[in-house]
C-alpha cells in the first residue's frame, strides 16, 4: 500500500503543469521544516516511549542496560532510514522538477526558434508585398466598399496622375462599373474581373485598364475593404485599334473595306434586317491611271469617296470594296423604285472631274442585290451584285442593274456557252461559209465575205450574233478572229492556186481585236507573212471599233492599209459615225447596212438617205457595198443610184466551202 502510495506520489511523470498546480512541492523552507518536524516528532516519541517500553520489556537492569544499547543503535538506524527516505523523496521531486523544467525549456527554445523563423518569414512576406505594391507595373488600389480610396500605389499614382490618397479619382469611374454591382458580385465570388475601364487622366490622355478585384478577409477596420489590381492595356488597345483600322478600313479613302461591309451585312442578316447592297464601278478608271498616273488615280478615288460620303446618311454604310469599286449598304431599302431613285441621286453627284488640263467625265456602272430576296448570305449577295454589275456594263455603262433571276439565267447560259466555245476552238468545230460579193451591174462574182458558222450535232448552226458578243466579253474573240484569218488566208491561197487569184476575200474582225494593239499587230503579221496578195484582202470593222477609244487610227491599222489591205466599215448607218468622221481612218470602203436596203420601195426618206450617202461616198471616193439585197427592186434601185457592189440572198446565200468552190468554178470558168 505504501509502495502504491509512493508510486502515485513519486513515480508518475510530472509535467510542467503539475508543478505549476503544486507549487508547495517545490517550496524549500516548508519541506525542510516538515522533514525536521517529522524527525523531531519521531525523536520525541522515541525518547518518550522507548524507555518506558524498554523498562516494561526488560525489568532486569542488566538486560535493560544491554537493550538500552540496542535501542540506541536502533534509533540511529531508524532515524537514518527515515532521513534517507525523506531526502530521497524530496530529491526525486527536485530531479523531476529539474527534468520537467529542462524539457519545458527545450520546448520553449524550439517554439522560440519557430517564432523567430515565422517572424523572418513574415518580414520577408511584408517586404515582398511592399515591393510588389511599390514596384509592380500594375495599378493597386485599396478601397472601402463605400467607394472611397484608401491607398494607391506609386505606379497607379503616376499612371492616373493622382496622389496616394486618390482624391481626384472615383472608384466607380475607374472600374467602369457601379459599386453596387461590384459589391453584389463580390458576395458570390472572392475575386471578380470588371469590364474594361476607361479613364481620362487630367492631362487629357485616355487610359484603358483591366481590373481584378478581391474583398479582403480582414475587416477589423470596420467597412470591408477591397483590393483592385488594374493592368494598363492602353498600348495594347491602341495597337488593336490600329490593327482593326488596317484590317477593316481602306488606307486611301478611310472608308470601310470589303471585309467590314461583309461583316455589317452578316450582322444585319443575323438580325434579319432587309437591305440593299449596291456595288459601284467606275467606268474607264484605267484610262485615268494610264494617262495621268496612279497619283491622279488615287486623287480621283479620294474625290469620289468624299462625294459619296456626302450623300450617305443614317444607318447606310459606304465602303471602298476594291480598286475602283465602292459599295453602299442601304438599310431597310429593297423596293426597286426606291433603289433606282437613290442610284439616280448617286449618279447625279458625279460629273466632270478636272485634274490639270485634263477633264474626265466620271460615270459609274452599278449592280444591286437585296436581302433577303437575292441571297441569304453576304457572299451570295456580293456574287449576285457583281452579276448585276456585269450585266449593267454589258448593256452600256453608266447604268444600274438590279439583280434578277433572268440575269442569273443568262449568266449561267453564258458560262456554259463560253466553255462550249473553248471546246469548239480546241476541236476545230468552227467553219467558214462564203457569201459571194457581186458586181451589181454585170452580176458577176468579184469576191466573197467569209462568215463564221458553228455547226451543231442536230445539223443546225449557232449563228455568229449568238456567240460572237459573248466571245468578245470573255476575250475568246481574239482566238476566234485568229482562227478565221488563218482559215480565210488558206482559202485565198487555194483560190489563187485554182486560178481565181483576182477574187477579193472579205474578213470580219471584231472591234475588240481592232482595239487590242497586240492582237491587231498579230493580225498584220499573219497577213504580211502569208503568201496571199494583200490587195485582195478586205478587213471589215464595225463602227464600235472606231468609236470605242480612238480618235486616230492605231498604227497597226495604218500598217495594214500600207500593206495594201482594204479596210471596210461594216454595218454603216447603224451607228453614229459620219463619212466625215471616218475620213481620219485609212478606210476606203463602206458596207451599207441591210436595215437601209430593206426599206427600198417602202420608205422614200430612207431611199433619199441611200441616194445621198451614195453620192457623198462617190465624191469622197469611197467604194460602197450594199448588204442584204433580197429583191430585184432593191438591186435595180441600187444599180440606178450608182452602187457598184453588193451581196445578198438575191444572188447567193452564204455557202459552205465546197459549194462555194463549185460556184466559183462554174460561174467564173464559164465567163
Ligand atoms: P455582217 O458582217 O454584217 O454579215 C452579214 C450578215 O448578213 C451575215 O449574217 C449574213 O448571213 C447576213 N446576210 C447576207 N445577205 C443577207 C440577206 O440578203 N438577207 C438577210 N436577212 N441576211 C443576209 P451572219 O453570218 O449571221 O453574221 C452576222 C454577223 O456576225 C456579221 O454581220 C458579223 O458582224 C458577225 N460575224 C460573222 N462572221 C464573223 C467572223 O468570222 N468573225 C467576226 N468577228 N464576226 C463575224
Ligand atoms: Mg461583215
Ligand atoms: Mg454587215
């Protein structure tokens, strides 16, 4: 039991807390007095009781005396043991206390070291935070949710031209967002990103800032505080704006470019807003560039852009969509009459444009397509607008065409026809027919006009008026004309070899070829390099060839004339050219158009015109050939009026080569 008590008292490891709860255990005077007290009590009891007890036990004085000695020893022994026990107990308590203190000290030491490390870390973090706030190239604002700014870092002060307290700033304006809305957003998420804020600094510059805000958890100062970090994206924004301008605006006129027009159309289409796209193409712009140079061309385009801008209003958009092409988007306009009225207004804007001594008449051709009727997307609308524009150009420039299914159908047919022409050229499908030229008085054959024919599998033909104009548009006419010339020259060689070298051969040349210097040069070379007698070659050109560009004959045409080739003006009387006008040209022959001959015997006025043309031509020494003589009456009238040459169904229809050869052989050999 004693052992247990001892164990309970001494053995359990006592920690610092135990000692703190039992301060008496380490109280030195009390314990010393207690030990001395115990010793005093034991000694007192021993002295008081031992002798009486001993005397009772050993009444014999001799044994009593001996026992007295033993009692003395026993006393020393017992007191020694007691002292030993008491001192050991106290020492154990002391040792334990010392150990506990030592352990607590070690713990304290470790905690202290930890605290020192934490303090160093905290100091480092503080330095870092201060460094970031002071030196980071970001605006850092500490502000209360009532909108008042508490601190603004140096970078922010410089950028926003403000002081540290941000007195001249309003947080709402900086963020570009109301405090209430930000406050709401901060309640649902810890960090929020604001829309782009735009702030005009006192010096007038605009600064664009992207903000990230976070509510601070520490709110011991009362009103919750927010830290907002702003990145200055002004430069990036300016760069973006510059790139945007480059990508979407034309550098010369500053007008929206084709891409932007596309985008606006896409937006309107998404909103299903009706509109009309109009593409304006300047007629003969290339002439300005060629005659006056590109600077003048640019000046003209700028001028045109200004004129067009002046008549653009409301939601309408004007853009430059290509070299000499401008585009209008007319919002909410799809009525054909309204479109035409507006186009008339646009055309009225332009007139003469003078640069230096030169004056140009500015005219435009235009095509228009409406959403939703003429296309469901911007690409289709552009495509259809171009189709309408090309149609307008084909029908004579300076006009506008609104897209229609008709135009599209014609276009598709034209594309098919154009591929068929290409195949026909490759496969040598074309043929030349020959319509004899007659001496009207003697009714003898003096030559023939070569007329192209395009035989079809069904045995019929596609006649020249059905494919020549298209071939002129596509440029295939150069190849056709080259083939015709070569074939006609071969025919002349054959006729010469067959003894009919005196016959003329008249060849039709397209106005395109006449107006294409290289093509005309090529033609002149082909004739001069061939063994045929150029004096027997007649080249028929139409009035349009002369009216189109030139006021004087191109050098190659003069060269052909010098070679001895006769140049004839075909279809005379259908256009506006006068005999006086063509006197500038090396033309010595005119072919009076069938539309005049038709009226012989029907219209006296027309007859009078024929008579006076024949008289004038004779006095100017032009040879006149009458086309399309179908009746005896026409023939007689013409002969009577002194017309010496003619062709027509009355004499012969255009004949295939073999029939023409047979005719020549029979008619000419019999003479
Ligand atoms: P063009 O040069 O005025 O040719 C005369 C046209 O009148 C021919 O039509 C001919 O067949 C037709 N013709 C001749 N006599 C009469 C007549 O008495 N009555 C009627 N109703 N018609 C008559 P075609 O062959 O259809 O040629 C039409 C036009 O096509 C030609 O008019 C010419 O401008 C062009 N053309 C024909 N062949 C060629 C060619 O090889 N090259 C080029 N570039 N154009 C050609
Ligand atoms: Mg002809
Ligand atoms: Mg003709």
